[in-house]
């Protein structure tokens, strides 16, 4: 991965849904086509990451990251049961960050969050800005 550049990092919520019941949801796999296709698309539009909802319309994860939202002073991430990969950095944040926890989140929750973050073991925890829709 290229080093992170300074500046605002935007994320968008994909219209594509992931199946939270899939056996591929619990482990990193090479079955990544839906993630990779959407990631390339939003990257070409200047965004940093794309977030996915599950079949119920609740947030699950990013194409390469886990999501955390600061809501009411609490750092919240979608539960694994919602389709989130149980990532290494996610586990560290849940274990070491006071007040961090799991909660079902919707795209509407992201709009009321005080701050949004995506994370993984490579990039760490990175603050991002939600873009409601894409122009193109």
C-alpha cells in the first residue's frame, strides 16, 4: 500500500449489499471481487474507502477496513454478526479504547456521528469524512 497522504479522506456507502450470513464473512479470503470492484470505482472518483451495508441495510465494514463511529462520546463498530470482519486493529481498539463497543449502525447513524474512522492492521486508525452521494 502507498503511504497515507495528508488531507481529508472521504468515504461513501455503497449501494451494493453484502450477505452477512456468508461463510466468507468470518475470515479474510481471496473471494474479494465485490469489494475490489467497488473500491476501484470509488477510488477513481477520489474517495479513500467504500463502506458496505448488509442485506438488512445496516453497516458492516469497508472494502479493506473496519468502521468506527463516535456517537455520543462512544466509539462504536458494527458487530461481527452484521457482517464485519473481526479484524486485528478492530479487536485492539475494542480491547484498549475506553468506551469502545459494538452496536448496530445505519448510514443515518454516520451522519450524526461526531467523527468517523476506518482501521486495519496496516493503516491503523484513520479519520474519514462521509460523503452522502457521489457525483459520477
